[in-house]
C-alpha cells in the first residue's frame, strides 16, 4: 500500500495498492462495528462520492462485514435506489432483496471487462461487490478505468462507433429447454425477464427498446442498439461504455490466452486451447449460431483484429487485486469496468447495484 490520502474521519485510513490509483482503499484505523461504518457512509456522502468520482472505485477492507445482510446494510446506507431486477446475460441468483450472486458461471470461465448492463438505456450508476468467500487462487474481479480505455482505443474503431453506435443481438431458449448450461447459451429468456407472461416480456422489452423476434418452439432473439460511449452524468467525462468484449466471439479467446500468460497453469492452457478450437467452429458455423453477437450499429462486423486491439488496450490498463474475505467494493459504473479471472477453490462474490 502507498500514498495515503487525507480524510476528515480519523478512524478511516485511505491508501492505494502499489502504483495504481484504482481503487482507493478504505480501512479502519481501529476496531469498529458495522453500524459505525454504515453510519459513516450515510453521513459522509460528499467525501466518498468525491473519491468515487475521482478514482472510480472504493474498496472497504478490514471491516466486520460477515454476510449478505451486512453487505446490504452498506448498500442501503448509500441512500441510492437499489436494483432488484436483472436484465443481463449472466446466470445469477437472488440472495436477499438487493443482493445477488455475482455469476453462476463455472470457475474456469473468464468474464471479460464490461460496464454493468451497458447495453441498457439506463445502466446502474453504482455497482457493489462483496467477497463473502475469497477463492484460494485467482478469482480476482479486475477493473479498468473506462475513461482511459476510451482515450487509448484505436481512433478508427472509435470513429465507427461514434458514427454508428453498437448493435447487440442475443438469442435465448425458452421454458421448453430445461438445461441451465449449454455450449453457447447462458440462460433462458424466462429466467432473464423473471416471467413466462408474454405481455410482461413485451412491456419490459418496449421500456428497454428491445426488438423481439421469436423463432423455433419458444426461442427468442433480442436486438438493441446503444451509442457505445457514455458521458458521466456528473463529472461529464467520456468513457468507453459497451459490451463488445463480452458479446464478441474473439474477445473470449484473446482473454483466455492473456489469462494463461498470467496464471501459467495447465488448466488455463487447456481452456485456452479448447476455446481456440471452439471459436474456430463458431466462426465457421456463422453468426446465426452464436448466442450473443455484437456489430457496429449499421450491422458492419467488428473484425477479429479490431477486437484483439480492444482486448490489448483493456489488458494494458487492467488492475487485478486479489479479494480478501469481507471486502466490499463500490464501483462507479460510468467510469470503471469489471470482469472475473478464473479461480480454484470455493468462492462466493455477491453483487448489488443502484438504479
Ligand atoms: Fe458484471
């Protein structure tokens, strides 16, 4: 840790881990009860929000945060309107009202950098993570500063996004398919919408500008468009803000080779080789077979080389700090992205968000 910053509260110490200024770490200088922390969060909105605006993320470490309800009490202390409905691609389970498991995807899967729900018109402002159980190895939730990513991405790619935006296409099986995991699909549309009522599905889709195309027995294609960049509502900074990394077939394969270089394990090599092969099959079988697909807003493909260069920019800026059980991370979702590195051993990371 280095470079302590000042705080008006004597018992909260602020510092950074190593050279990076992402996140700023808050630690208790003396033993404190959870109630004292939630009180502090409630009463010192200006101070922590200012840090969040500047640095993009705050890590609370060393506080007595033992379970999901403790975590939820911090979320409530922010006095934000909290989310309880998730329109994303990842399989998630609700733990308590505003707290979900971060992802039920298998341990060896990588999750590429993304801003939470950036494919929606109104993505969450703040994102909260809690390490109920940190994994033995790996399993970091790496972060990047999306304002820096925006500056660094190839100007030719940015120009195309500026002009056309980004188009997403997701395909979901319906209730007739009972398997939770298939090779390319992560969840069913009824799990995502939380209902099998088609008029409700239509209503939610209209609110989110989702175009629905039904096919097969009860399968669904959802198409929608976003600008690809976002201006921070308060700071007015511009950030890279899209799901190209999690939707493009090339991103996962680039990611697993980066992970192999980082983790240097037989498993990560196996995953990289297998995914390289699967991606080749995916490329040959064409985009119609993909569960998720992303293009420029005019339908033009984002090429594999363009995607590789985007992945390189992300990895140049990637900050991966190992979790400690009890950690709580607050992320400004308009400035900072997150992902997940593969892990071993039991791991339980919980998530919540503000609307
Ligand atoms: Fe996420």
